[in-house]
C-alpha cells in the first residue's frame, strides 16, 4: 500500500470523530466564551474574584444541567 493510500485511509477514518469534535465545540463555544468573559471581567477588578466567579458559574451550569435532566426523565 502506498503512502498516499495510507494517508487517505487515515483521513477517512478520522473524519467522523473530527466532525463530532467540531460540532461539540460549535455548540459549547458561545457558553465558554461567555464564562471566560465574565470571569475575566471579575479578575480585572480583583484576581481571586475571577477564579471565584468562574467556579460559581460552572457550579450553576452543572446544577442546571442536572435539574433539566431530572425533569426530562420524570416527564
């Protein structure tokens, strides 16, 4: 098998997972940018506040995800 044929086979094999990663990043991107922006703004006021804000926002996000997951199951 030639090098070009092997490279083509590798590209085809990785196309599915790469597409999945791109889709996930496109969905999560705006939320991550928002978290980073709010956290950075708090960090500008006082560096520990940035870390505390980021941690609090992540906890709220996880709690919301769990609550919405429970609602879907119970309905």
